[in-house]
């Protein structure tokens, strides 16, 4: 089953709705963890991965499209991405139940993970 942006948007909405219902003190750790996950899913990296997967499944795997049609769509996608990188000030909205300090922390953790070296086997 192909993954679609609307499916992920719906799933994020369900997570946010669930999160907004967590009010009890003993639920606050769960709420913070969900907020962290939602923040990661709303990140531009995750959104890009969804775009890539959807493009691959809908365009490149489509046996009814000719090579020329696929080439045209690939070039169009490349132009869109090049344009979006020059206008990278676009941000994704924060979840409804987000607490700013939790969102900032999750963004920092994500940034650190993205920039961390892949292998650290020679560190000993």
C-alpha cells in the first residue's frame, strides 16, 4: 500500500488529538513522548522522505507512463525541490498539544542525530 501525504497528515492529526486529551499528571511523560514523535514527523526531512516515496511509487513505478513522461515528471520534481531549497524559510506547523520547550528540544535532538557520524566504532 503506497504511503500518501494525506495518510500521514491524518495520522499526525490522530496523534495530536490523542495527545491533547492527556491531562492527568501520570500521562505527562507519554504526552511529551508523543509530542517529540509528532515534531520529528513534522520535520522537513521526514516530509521530504514522504515526497520521495510517493514520487517513486506514483511516477517511476507506473508502468503506464512512458520513459519521456517519467523524465518530464522527474525534471519537474527536481525544479520544485531546487526552488524549495531557495525558499527554505517555510516551516511546518507545530502540533496542537505542543509545548514550545518540548518541540525545541526534539528539534535539537533531531538536528544532533542528523549531524552525528554514522559509525563510531573507532572511538574506544
